[in-house]
């Protein structure tokens, strides 16, 4: 139970960094690492067989899509910061 609370609070704190904008690249990077770690722990479809593997593969692909979106978040943030700095 404590692990779920920590995970939830960490994810919300990191998401606040992304929403705030100033540290969007840092928050998105932490969420990318967090999301990548969940794939082998929760959706290891390559170790499964049959219908279970078929159900878990799209979930892991969904995580990869989220990671791509997080990377895309950092691009406008970087451009905005670069324009303000120079």
C-alpha cells in the first residue's frame, strides 16, 4: 500500500513540473524513465504465452506512445526557453 502511495505522489509531483513549464524537460525525462521501467515489470509480454501475451503487448506499446508524447512535450519547452534566453 505504501508503494502505491509513493508512486502516485511521485507521478503527480513530476507531472506538476511538466505542467508548470519551467522544468518541463526535467519532469518529462523523469516520467520517461518511470514509464520505461514499468514495461518490463508489468507488461513483459515476451515472457508470456497465448492470449495473455496478446493482451499485454498493446499495453507496452501504449507506454511507448506515452514516452513519445513526453519527448514531444520537451521540444516546445526548449524552443520557448531558447527564445527567452537569446
